[in-house]
């Protein structure tokens, strides 16, 4: 992967499940690609499927998973590959772990009402939780800690993904990464 402008960076897109993180990650990656910047998108569900046939989503498994995700992101950025993390990372500590390992770390919070996320529910996780078939869904049974000072806040229920991605790109430009 080539990065034609500034140093490598990492953007962690966080928010409740079904808030619009993946849609925003795709839009940011596409806009960066149009500028000649190839990024690695680390999507938590895809990575989990590679690591475990049956993830538990309990606190112990999440601690290990997000440490690994931060390590992979740090490794990629050290080798000049910009990274977009597409991951809920329900605890601030998970995202802070990546921030400590990656010099050019930025946090984007996709804020979205829980009711909207439940109504969208593309993977059926809220339905499973409400039916008692899942017991650790962030925002319902598991705590979700929003960022204290995100670099960009996106309204997942109102902001158009392309316009929100432009705001992320503008922040990266302002910081000298694009």
C-alpha cells in the first residue's frame, strides 16, 4: 500500500453497534483512495471471524482482541500504512491503548441514539439481546463509553456519510496527514 502525502496515521471510528461506523469507514477509505492514499481498514467483525469461530464477547475476550487490534494498527502505521479502525471498542481503555501505541491517532465518534441502532440492527445483535440470546451487546447489557474528546463527532442518524467523511479528511488535512 502506498501513502503519497504525510506520515501514516490511524483513525478509530467508534460508536454503538449499527450507528454507522462501517458506512463511514467505507466513505473515508474511498475519499482517501481518490486522493491517492491507500489505507488498511481493520474491521472488527472480519478480524474476529479470522481469530475465533465462536467469539464470546466477554470482557476477557474483548481485552485481548482490542489489544491485538491496537498492535496490528501500530505495526501497520510504523511501516507507513495508514489505518482505519472500524470497531465499537466499547471501553475507552481499548481506544486509549491504540492511542498510546500510534503517534498519528485520531478518534471519530459516530453518535447515534440507541433506538435508531436497534431499529437498524443489520446483524441482528439487538434482536438477539432483547430475546435473551446474547448478553454482552454494548449499549444494552455491556457498557459503552463514548470518547471524552473525539477529534470528529458524526451524527450517525443525521449526517450524510460522504459529508461526514469529508469532515474526517479535513481534520487529517489540517493535522498534516493528507
